[in-house]
C-alpha cells in the first residue's frame, strides 16, 4: 500500500529549461522551486549531475510526459523503472504526469494525445495510475490536457473524469489553467465552470502559461504553451478566490452508463495509423468537428508528431542536416518517421536505423557518403548516452565507413566522446572482439586482412588504451579465451 501523505505546499516556482541551468547554478535566484521534465534527465550524464547540484538548494517537481497513462495497452515497465530510478536520485517534492496517451502497438508518438471520456477509459486510467503509484511508492499529480478535438462517444465531462480518478486512486491533480482555457475555446465550454467542478483540495500544482491563436480552415484555434496571458491569469485568480468544494463521497458516482462505442484499443490503433499515414475512416467517424472538418483537427496532432520527431533527428544528425539543407532533411525525416517511428519515450535512443534508411532512400542515391556520415553521427550519439544507462553494456564502437574506405573507433573518455582512424587489420581485430568473438578468432580476422599483423602488439595497445574490461575463458577450448573489449 502506498502511503500518500499530504501534498506539500511549495509556493511559486518556474519550469526549468536546459538553456537556463548554467545561469541558475551561477546566480542561485530567489525562486521557491523548479519543475523539470523527467525524460530530459533519464539519459544521465552532465545534465543530471547539474540538476542534482540544484536539488541541494531547491525543491524539485518532476513532470513526466512518457508514461502514457491513457493507453489501452499495459504501461511500459522499462520506462516506469527509469522514472523510478530518476526519482530515487532527485527525491522530488512533487511528481506529475498527464491525462493522455502516447503509446500503442509498441510505437511512441511523442505527443499527448486525446482520450474519449468513457467508463472503459476511466477504468484503464485508474488501473494504470494505481500501478504507477505502487511502483513509484508515491502520489502522482495528473495534469488536465489541452485539446483540439473531442470524441462523439465521450460521456463524462473532463473535470468529473478527473474527480473520479482522484477518488478511485488517491492521486492529486496538476491544474493547467492555460490548458483549460485552450480546450474550452477550441471545443466550447466555460473555463471558470470547469475549474469550479474540479476537486480543489486534490490540486497540488498549478500551471500558468499562455496560448497562441492560429487560423485553421477559417476558424480560430488556440494552441498551448506560450508566455502567460491575461485571460489565464484572470481565470486562475477567479478560481483561487473560490471556496474549495468537498469531493464526492466515496460511495457515490454520477458517471453515466456506457453507450455503444469503439473499444479504446481499436480507437488508438486507428489514431496511430492516422498519425503516420492517411486519415482513418473509423477514426473520423468517432470525432466531433465543432465547426471544423475532423480531418483538420486530426492534422493538428499529426503535424506536431512529425515536426517534433523531425527536430529530434535534427539534434542527433546535425551534420547531415547541414549537408543536405534543412528542407530536404525534413523531407527525408518525414519518410523515415513514418517508416520507423520510435518505440520508447526516451528519444535520445531514436535514430539508430536512420543511416541505413539514407543508404536506400532513392533521392540520396547519388550521395554515397551520406549514410557513412550518419553512421558516424549515430555512433557518437550512442557513446554519449549509452554509458550513462544502468542497463547498458558499454563498449567502444568500431564502424566501417565503406564509401570512403575509412574505419573508425568511437570512444568515450569521462564526459567527452572522440574517434580515431584504425588500419584495416586493427579494425578487423577490434571489431571481432567488440562483437564477442574469441581472441583467436579475432586474430584470424586481422591476419586475413594483413598477413604480418602483430597480434601481441595489437593486444598491448588494447591494454594501454584501457579498452579491456575483463576476460572470460571459452567453453570451446581451454587454450582459448575471449576478451571483453570496452
């Protein structure tokens, strides 16, 4: 049983972004606390070390975006374990997640996607929140989403859905005032009435931001995440002046009975197909236009999914982006994302197959060097992050840049990553060891590349580099041993 305790009162804090960490460390401003995104620190390394320095002086609120509490499928236990490890290091005062989903069918869509508010959905979210709180041994605050569409078969008002979730799980709420205003403007509704319907005593954190106004097919659409605006401030002030209403007694519920509707798993599978391909008729039939074609509302989510994942690839492959021009990179990235979407929320792991994709992408056939450059960039990225993972088997990477006839070894030294050129027999020797072959087999591979290869000298170089992390005796023969090449 999880001991929830009371929700701490921290005062006023701000969201901490990576560009500001150094300044905050240097100036130590008079701020009550900082909120950070969990997935930004799951890679470990210097970013997490800097955050631990801040944690010594400031309370933290850890805000997750990858648990996908609304997925019909089971929670990603590896991601939940990573979150638990991070929380053990940071010991935050608050932990929050979203009333949304982002994973289905083993695919992660990198967006907080909307849910139909039905009894089936409520049962699934309740089960997932309970399980997550049990694993994390603490209360989650659940944030209300910003919405750009709604489902025809939603039968539970969003604030009532959240209230019932609180009642059944003991979770708290992260009340995003801006999201309420955006959703009410986009879908119709009274933001103040929404706020007054929430169980105010369950609110442990409030987000106050702003919105942008865009034109979509002739209708104004409100988009979240801009500087705080006067509308959101007025709404939050109105709500904070209200007397907190008691939550519904534990023995009652006004949740309506279920109507005929698609299963959540089928709906999310259709949503996934629509995000990576053409619109799905089954999905369009389940959407309410609210003055816009459902296809237009769906495109808002598709645009964010593809744009955000393209930006992830641009960060991982900056040289490729400069070589081919940003417009062409976006074109290639769009095709790659649709073909090979991410499978997990930690996006520093995304892009491993991008070099192979470029090698076979028809518009890149004349650029024979492009895939090799991408291999090098991925190997560097892999060495930066993989060593920080508790479940990683860390070895040096050896890569064969075939187009240029160059063999490289990528290595990590403390927090720096570098590479060096290897002669063909040395590459064959080290590549075989890195792949787990026995020492005698690695020597044979090197001698095949160069008859007078000096095995003793090559082994001495490995030891001098600090690249050998251990030896294991082979079962095949007592005279042979395998070397674990770091």
